C-alpha cells in the first residue's frame, strides 16, 4: 500500500474499519484452517495369486493422508514390491503386480481394504495407520474371495 493510499484511508473512516475487519477475518480463517497431521503409521499389504503360488506380505510406514498408490510407490522404491499402474478415464489402475499382469478375460488385480473390496481407486483411497490391504489376482466372478463385496 502506498503512502497516498494510506492517506486516503485516513480521510475515509469506513475504509479503515473495512480493512481492519478484513484482516481479522483472514486471521480467523488461518487459525481455523485444519492442519494436515504428520503422524506416522504403518499399513500391511498382502499380495496373493493362489493359482500362481504367490503369497507375500509386506508393511510400510505411511504419513497421514497417504493413498494406496503412494504406499505402493514407497514399497516399490524400497524394493519390497514391483507394480505397474496406468492412468485411465476412471482413475489409476494397477495393471501388473509381482510380475503378473491383468488379462482381458481372466484374472486381474483387485484389492480389499480392511476386508471389504475397494470402492475407490488406488489414487483416491486414503489410508489410515493400521489399515490392511489385500491384493488378489482373481477373475471378476471370484472377487468375493478377496473381500466382502459391497454395493452390489
């Protein structure tokens, strides 16, 4: 603000109050803004492909607000798992995990979170400390073997 503008504000008392009220409002908004917590936690991930003889379990620390995709990327950076994902019109999907790729007519990777088949994609599903992810290489018809099917 220039000196001239400040001088003009002195001539208009209503302007000073409006600026003061605006600043107070801004301070209230900043004080009330929810803060992202940095509390760390750990999640468990099981990867299963029974017909391929694959069964493994890994865990990783996560920050609050981490997604399934972020946790998997951290695991891949630590050489715990290998996966390939693809951006689609419906979101990010895992197309290959532990060397097994999705097939058009047969098995594909599906995941369950805490015993329920996921209703969100890997980039959208936010995790909490203690969550358990179970990846299953199954046909769509057999998906209930991975977790409880919801919203049929």
